[in-house]
């Protein structure tokens, strides 16, 4: 019997296309996927006293967790 395994992916929302490609490439290599869970961190406002761009937001982190069997 195969043991469940997990794989964690983390990338910035500015690199979402590359992150999707990485996750999709991985999914093509596994035997059976049990679940895929994701979360995106809320956007944070930059401290305007320390930033050249007023009011700009910092890109959010995206976390994807895949539970699978080999």
C-alpha cells in the first residue's frame, strides 16, 4: 500500500504563471492526487515613508499543498 505524501509550493502572485506551470508539471508525474489546497496571503500596503511608490501593495504569497500517492 502506498503512503500518502505532500508537496508544498510557494510563489509570489507576480510569478503566478510560472507557479501554475510548476504545479501542473508536478501533477502530471504523480499517480493519484487526493487533494489540492491553496491559500493567498492578503495584500499588504507598503509603508509610504519607506517606499518610492506611494500606496502600492506588496505582492501576495500563494501557497499550494498537494496530497498525493506515488
